[in-house]
C-alpha cells in the first residue's frame, strides 16, 4: 500500500503532500518558526481528511540531512554478497553502529547506490506524526539528483499492521493544481445513490405472502375431524327408550294380581294402591274388552304387555279404571269364572 498523503519533514518546516499519480502535490506547509506550530500541524491533518477520508494515513519523508548516501561499484553476487558489501561500507560512515541503521540500495549502471538513516531518526519522526494526529504508514525520502536512482524506501512504520509498498518512481514534489485541491466524494454521497437498486427489493416481498395463505387453510383441517367425534353422542341417547321400557312389567304384575283376586273368592283388597289406576288427569290407553267363557262376564282380561311403554291416547273412556270393584257384583253361590290367562 502507498498512502495518498505524505508529510515532508525538513529543517524549514512541515509540508503536506498529496499523491497525484507519479507526482506529489504540495497542499500546504507550516514553517518551524510559526508561533502556533503545533495547532497548525494539526490543521494540516484536518485539511488532509477534508480532501480524503483516509488523509490521516501518511508516509513520512525523511529530510536528506538525516540520510547518508553512498555510491560505489557493484561487485556483483547475490543478495547476501551485496548485503555484506553494504554493511562494510556503512561501518564507520555514520555516528551510529551498523545495526542501528536502516538502509536501502539500488543497482544502476554497475553502481551500488546506498541510502542509510538512523533507526532513532525514524522513531522520532513517527512520534512527531502520531502526536499531531497522523497515522504513519511508511518512511521514504527524496534523494538529491543522481544520488539514488529510485524512490528511497525505509520500510513500513512500527505502528502500521498492513503492508506498505515502495513507490515505483522517485519522489517528485510539485505545486498543487486544481485537481489536487479537489476533495474526494464523501461516503454519504455514495450511500445516497446506493438505495436506488435497493428500492426494487420491496417489490419482491409482496409475492411471498402468497405462500403463507395456503398455510392458513391448514388449521381448518382439524375442524373437519370434529364432526367425526360428534356421532358418539347419539349412541348414548339410543339406550334411553330401552331403559324406559323396563318399568312396564311391574304394571302387568299388578294387573295379574287384581285379576286373580275374585277367582280365589277373597274379599276385595284393602289397599288398592298397587292397582295401575291412572290419575284423573291422565288419559290411559283404552283397554281391550275381556273375553269370558261360560257365566256372566265380570272381570276384564288383563291388558297385553306392550313391547314399549304405553303412551296415553286421547278419547279413552273414563270408566275403564274401575275394574278393582268388580268382585262384589256376582253372588257367591254362582261362583265367578276364572279369568283367562294373560297371554305372554
């Protein structure tokens, strides 16, 4: 990654640069002797962020006064051989030990060009940028003409976790033109244009409710099973006529007792309550005429036991219930005929 902005550090002041292709445009600068130096440097950061949301991410351009340039013949060999040759050349060439230096090199026209800087200088530059709100990405330098035939690159900053790349060409600083001062579109503008394709999405969801509609008819299926459970109710109601038909035999038994009483020549029963005489308000079913063989008919035959309980009918004679008083009608000498057996 090559950042879009850089801070050029020099003994004259601090300059904010913006990368415009192979060139770096000078946006603004702050002299070192400015009475409000720190606030002006922070204003440089604000200016960078007004042009680009990532304007605080900068490359730090180290001043040439802090860099040691060497130019020597290239003895050839692999990278290890060149590294040994560079270390040998830097030994004693600076006030720092070789392991306290950070260096870069390039081979051009059979020559080995070297640029070295103290690691302490890089740390101081990074601390200065961080204190003023910048986010250092890498360290670079603009070498003097002919001293280094490429962009000087000292690697990425310690606080930068992503990759940092070397510029393809040597740094060339120019004055800012109108294009360099033009800010990038803010993310809000992109966000406003983004909802246009999203406006079509609400058109598709209305089709989805078509599927849940059949699902609503599914709960109606349990209702279809409810009539299956209801037929059980008629089964419990059916036995009702059968149970009511059972009390009929006691009435027939009482009738048989009343019929046999005159045959045994016994006086009339003292307690005629067991007789099936209906109340005056009831209208019992008309009893059939008794059949008598021999003497005068005096005792009516017992009515037949119906298979179902007798239901009262209208128009029955009111004299039919007086059968219990019949035994006193015939004289005792003549002898009352026996009542015929009740058909079963």
